[in-house]
C-alpha cells in the first residue's frame, strides 16, 4: 500500500496553505503588536510632556511661594524688631502665665530696667514672681488670683521687690487669654 503521488501532492499543498495562513496570521499579529507598542510609546511621550509641563508649573509655583514666604519672613522679622524696641522702651512689664499652674511663660525684656531682674531670673523659677511680692501683700494677691478664672479681667496694686532689695508699688492689669473653645489658656498682665 502506498500513498499515491496525487495524494502526497495534495497533502503537500494543504500543508503549504496552512503554513502560508499561519505566517500571514503571525504577520498580522506582529503588525497589531507593533502598532499597539507604537501607541503606548506615543501615549508615554505625551504623558512625559504633560508631566514635564506640570513639573515646570509646580516649580514656578514653588518659586513664587518661596519668594512670598521670604518676603513675609522679612516683614515678620522687621515687625519683631519693632515690637522688641517698643517692649524695651515701655514703662509696663508684660507677663503671661499658664492658666492651669500660674507658671510665667513670658516676661518682657524691660523687666531688667524697671526691677533689675533679667528675663532668665524670672523664667527659670516658677515661683520667682510670687517670691518678690511683699509679704504683707501676698495673701490678698493670692486670694485675688484664685478669683481670676471667674472674671475676664482684674486690676490690683501691690509691692514687688526689686533686685536691689527695695520694694516698688506695681499696678497690675490682668486679662484672660482663651482658646476658640473658650478654654482659659493664659493670663496676660501689664505691670506699671
């Protein structure tokens, strides 16, 4: 039994057609992949260009904001210098205390010219100010201090010891400093 020449030729033609069809299908698939890759590359290039433009815009905004912040910091420094001059030449000593424990958190630098004490002297000891109050005035002062949370402001007069040991009469005006939630945060006062 043998395979006839005609059937072998037929088989060969069939295989050849199948190879051509497969080759054509592969070629079409490669062309489609090529165009898909090309579209992806083009989209990537567009996105890269968009990102570069966006990056330039952000850099411009950062430069603008940096310039604005630099300007504002300069104004803040100028204002701080101006305020320091005013506080140094003021006849009133400004003091802030934490509401919960009365610890002094700020005293204006003119305390040294008026009472002879440095700001460090006042700030390093939580009881410093009370220790300088004349012993006869301290009980009334402490009673008034205890009543302050119920009031918005208070004025009082007492004697305070200077660094040289002499006592000086002080007129003190106190104001409460509250948060937006109405919690009492600090007590500010001016001593003249």
